[in-house]
C-alpha cells in the first residue's frame, strides 16, 4: 500500500498533464489478469486443503475480475486490429473500464465481513465459488456490452467517461466507508482482524478506497491521476495475491505439520512398544508428549476412585514426586477428562492445588494445559497432562497430536502393566518354590542319611519286624 501510494504521488508530481502512454493499459490489464487468475486458483486450492471458507471470497473476486479485465483487454483499442476504430467497441471498452472499479469495493467489503467457517466438502465449495465468480464476471461483461451497444449520438466521449468515473468513485466509497467503520469497531472491541489482514482483504480494501477517491479527482484521460488509478488497480490485485500466497503457505505448513505429527506418532509408537517396563514406557510417553506439542510440563496421572496417583512427571522446574497421591477434586481438568473420557483444554491461569504446593516447594502456575484420557478397551489407563507456562494456547494441531499419541500410549501402558503383573506373579511363584525346596531339603537329607545307614548295617542288624 505504501509503495503504491508513493508511486501515485510521484505520478501526480512528475508526469506532465497529458502524456499518452498507450502501453500502460494493456500492461496493467495483463498484470491484473494474471494476479486475479492466480488468486482464484490459490483460493480454490486453499479451500480444498484446509476445508475452510476463508479463501472462498478471494476465489470469487479473482474469477470475476480476471474475466472482466480480460474482456477489457480484448476490446481495448489496438489489442485486436479488426476491432480497432469500431465506435461500439470503443463504448464497450469504456464501460468495461468502469466495471472493475465499480464491482471491486463491493466484493472486497463482502470479503472483509466474511467469517470463515469449516467446510464439509472443500473442493465442492471451491468449484461453487469459482463458478459464482465466473458468472459474476460474465454478468459484468454482458452489462457493459449492453450499455455500450445502446445507440448514442457520437458515442461515449471523454467528458462522459470522466463523469462515469466520478459516479463510480462516489458509489465505491459507500461500501468501503461502511466496512471500515465496522472493522474499526471490531478492532476497538478486541478483535484484531489479523485473519482479514493476512488474507490481503484489508490492504486491498484500503487501496480500493484510495482508488475511489482518485476517481473523484480524475478530470481527463492520460492525466497523472488517471495513471495513478491504473497503478492502484494493479496494486489491489497484488495485495490480494500476496494474501492468498500467505494463506496457501500457511496451508502447506499445516500439511507439513500434520505429516510431522504422523511421523512423530510412528516414532512414539515405536518407542513405547520397545519396552515392557512401565517406568520406561511412562518416561518415553512424557518425553514424546512434551516434544509433540512443545509443552513445558508433562504429567501422567492414574485415577483410582476419587484419588490421583502421580506415576510420572517431567519438567524443567520443580515438580511433584512420582508416587504422591492427591484428591481428584483438586485437579478439575483431570477430573473432567477422567469422567467424560474426552480431551479437556484449560485456558487462563490453570494452577491446580496439587501442582501449586508440593511437599514444601512451590511450582509455578501453568497458563495453558491439556488433559488427555488414555483409554484402552473401555478402561481408563491414565490421564496425560501437558502444560505450558508461557502464554501460548494449544491449537487444534496440538490436540490432534496428543490425541494420536494417547491411542498408542494407552495400549502400550496397559500391556506394560499387565506384563509387570505377570512378572510379579512369576517372581512370587519362584520365591515360593525356592522357599519350599529349602525348607524340605533339610529333613529329607536326615531321612536319607538314616536310610543309608540302615541299609549298609552301620546301625547293626535289623530285626525281622524292621525289615
């Protein structure tokens, strides 16, 4: 926006009053066509990738304005020699030049007020948005062709064209001003409108407002203001293009993060199943759980009736000692996760009493926490709690990551516990057998000794009754 305004100011100050540069319109139109076509394509791809409606307005705008500017480029004098000099074609070209500045403020205002929502079928909605944009663009072209075909004495002269630009600029200020007031009210109420800025809608709307003001100021074709208007028209397309590139890059990063979470889940599953020792499994679970969501703390709790048994804890600051027990009511987020069997998110100062004071030393409060129930075959194996001390809330990707880990962790932890129980039974059996053998060995040795002495006659001859 700053570069466009600077260029416009230089054009106003440095260009002569009437300098004919016939290449400006074709070059500007071609640049706008390319930008809007890419915007439409990226908007459709983003809606398909993220299944979100954030980019659908840009897809509609890109499709509509690319068709309109393409039609204007084709009928602009000099582009197609057979059409050059035809009076009706010149009138149609003039009306087509007015169509984008007329439609752009309204389309951008609707896009700025659009609230993104999840889509069940992103690709179907993307096709619908592109179809709506093409229909709108063709409608603008048809209207311009109809107005240009109306018989007029002498055609649409320069004065009438300038007057038409004044009317279009005045009309364009209405949606821009109304949307600007609404956005300011949203900003003052605490909504920063970051998503609208990132989509390129707010910068494009600001450029459109400047363009509408310049349309009111324009007095002649090929004047400095006219050239500034041409540059701003392209700048609007560039602003939307940068916004869609930003959305597309965020979609790609989200896909890469999803792939990373999937790879992390495989590594976690491999690490958790590499050992059948509960202590090792718990330690691996806490380590990978913290790494998956970049948490500052991780705890594994075992819920028994109304009591929490802390089985493992990992953090950089002082933490509770494993094996300690606390009332279940002292940790509402753990209690909700255990009873509802769903992931629970705590926002704001989450500081359960069992984390605040631990055996004489104080643990700093967690700003954001997530409690993940570990459920296997309808059995609550435990509750994994990950927390952040810094003020960075957990997003949907973080919840998906810990949810995937929880599925594997529940099975691995249950198997480890069952194996430990079997080992305990086996050790008890071995201990019993060893004790029984030791207790029976001594009297049996005495009996064997006496039997041997009786057999070899050491104790003398045996009576008939003994034999």
